[in-house]
């Protein structure tokens, strides 16, 4: 298989991963119960279902990111490289946090539910904020690099930036415990963000986009 074919398959990964994460967000929104105890939330069917979707969708999005950048790295320039590294490593850290929540939190909810009633240690809050802040900042810069290079639709880049900014603000304001309003805002931001990733993934899979002559190279 050629490198060009592999990159196009990364487009499919971006589409599938984004769709799974959007589905997980919508299920989480529809099944949210702010009156339930933490132990009830983290042992519910909805939590297990959304966790499974996030665990599959997240790595697929990371694969998609590789292809989105590898298509025209020279056109993305230095900013694109910085953005790619930030989004990728931030995504890896965030996926680690999702993995830990998916497996450790239900075990705590069953074995020591009282621990979930207490505030998490500061180091845990710091780690989560660091991971999700890095991934969102990386994607914001990636959207800016896409706007400058023109290798993907301009509207998709703008939606990507808007969604990432919204997700970043929700992450900072919520501190890991979103209110009802922040949950709605976060879901809307994710729909914009991952919808833009799916759009760019489709362009990558279809082999469409700006030609070398149409692309504004970064100097």
C-alpha cells in the first residue's frame, strides 16, 4: 500500500472517530442525571456505553490527525508542525485520562464509593486541565494553520477553531464537573469540532482539496 493510500485511509479514521465521539457526547447529554450520586453515574449503562465509544473514537481521531497533517506538511509550515505536535501529544494525554476514568472510576464506585464524593486531589485536576488544554490549543493552532495554507475548506477550519475554543473554555470553567449549561455548551462545541474533523477527513479520503497552485504557501 502506498503512502498516499495510507493517508487517505487516515481520512476514513477521522470520519469514523469523529462520528463515534459525537455519538458519545449526544448519549452523554441525553442520559445526564445531575441528581444521581457519583457511584450511580459511574456504574450506569450510559457511562459504560459512552466510555466504549470514547475509547474507540479517540484513537481513530488521532490517526486521522496524522493523515490530515501528512497530506501537505510543507504547506502547513512551522505553525502546522507545532499545532500537530500539540494536538497529537495532548490527544494522547487526554486519551489516557479517558482510559483511567473508563476503568478505574467504576472500580472505585463499586469498591469505595465514598471516595467519589470528595474533591479529587489537586494533582489530578492539574493533570486533566493540562491534557485537555494542550489538545485544544493544538487543534486551535491546527485550524489557524489550515486557514493559512488553504489545503482544507475554510469553513471547516473556522468550525474547528470555534469548537476547540468552546471546548477549552468549558474545560477551564467546569474543572471536570460541568453544570447543566456547560454540558450543553460543551456538547455543541464538540459537535462543531468533531464535525469539522469529519469534514476534513472526507476531503482527505476523497482526495479533494486545493491544488499546489491554489494553495497559499506559508513563508
